[in-house]
C-alpha cells in the first residue's frame, strides 16, 4: 500500500499526462493545418509518449495494489496564434510537469517511500530531456524559422522523428 498522499498525487498525474497528450495533439493539429507536416509529426509522437507516461503511472499504482480513479482531462487551452506559440507553450508546460514530478518525489521522500522515489527517477531524467527538446525547438525556430528554406529544413528534420516505446518497463 502506498501512502495516501503519494497515491493521490500519482493518481492525479495520470490525468495530467493525458492532458499533456491532448495538448500536444492540439499542437499537431495546428501545424498540420499550417502545412507543416514535420512539426505535426513531431507533436503526434510527443502525444504518444505522454500517453505512455500516463500508462506507466497507472501501472505503478496497480502494481502497488491501488485502484486508480480517472480524473477529467482538461481542454487544451494554449493560444496558438503563431508558429512559435506552440513551442513556447510546450516549454512552459514541461516546466510545469517537472514541478509536478518534483512534488510527487517530495511527498515520497517525506514518508521514506524509496520504491516510489526509484520509480520517479526515470521521470526526473525524462523531464530534463523534455525541457531540453522544447528549448532546442524554440532556439532553432528563432535561428531558422523566419526564412522559408530554413523552415522547410526544420520541418523535414521533425518529419524524421519516429516513435519508440519508453525505456522504463514495469
Ligand atoms: Fe510526460 Fe512531457 O512529460
């Protein structure tokens, strides 16, 4: 059995990760409508990764004998009014997710729940990668996005992203 606060936060994180998937799906739809299929592909895969994160939190609860209770998933609420807007909203969102992971980690730390801390280590590392990717995309857009050839090359780069299952297996 998990500490009730830890279990509650992990349960809430399932919906937060599905919200992330929803948000990135919204970004993908936006870029697809702009004719940038590579950016759309990148965020479609990102949405799949977020769904994987949600499923990992669900499975972890179940492995610990906890019954999950699915919360409502919010409507994506970021204003997408420029090619740069989703990229900046993405970084801001990942920084928020990092704070959520840290919050769960802190709750586990307070009750000496070493098992949950070890489980969360993967997410702590993953958040570093998520923030770095989001930051890199903003920098590349600043550098190359104002030029049509540069934008075309960036789109081609993002079109090459392929889905791979998470390295964490429970
Ligand atoms: Fe589930 Fe983008 O972190």
